[in-house]
């Protein structure tokens, strides 16, 4: 049962990692119709079609066929989300903070106060915390 649960969670993470959702499953019909259109109009097989819409031929295909842009927006897994742009301010700010941080390594202060206990367990030395030198 534990293995089945682990497999299901891994599959869920995989599906969410490629931004696949229920809306894409509904739009799969649009993908097949557009692939059929490419087969009839341009003689493309399914792999060339995938390359033109999701692979290395995508920019060339988008430049040549601007009239199909509305159909391309309806294809599944074709969200032009900019989630990678959301990460960049954190990286920039982290670098900015690293550049502006001051080096205070020469000024060290102890941050604790050690109080000796009078109980018998501490007298044995078993449960004593480390002491500052």
C-alpha cells in the first residue's frame, strides 16, 4: 500500500511538473484536429507536427504561419506562462543582498549564558551541554 501511495504521489508531481492539467486533457481533441490539418495542408507526420508546435521548429513555424495563431493558442500544453520570470527577482535580490552585506566576522559575541544545575544527573556529566572555552 505504501509503494502504491508513493507511485501515485510521484506521478502527481510528474504531471504537475510539466504543467499538465484537466484543461489540457479537454483540449487534446484540438491537438488531434490541428495535427490532421497539418497532415492535409502541409503533409506533416505527427512527429514533425509536434516539433513545429512544441519543439525546435516552433519559432520558424510561428513566423511563417501567423494566420494560425488563434488555433495555436487552443492547443494543450501551450501556456505561455512566465513562471521562470517569477524566480528571477529572488535571485537578483539575493545577489544584491550578498553584495551589500557587511563582513562582521571579527566581532563575535557569545549568545548564551550557562547556569550550572545542582541536580544529580548533571553532576555525573552525562547530560551536560557543551561549554564555551
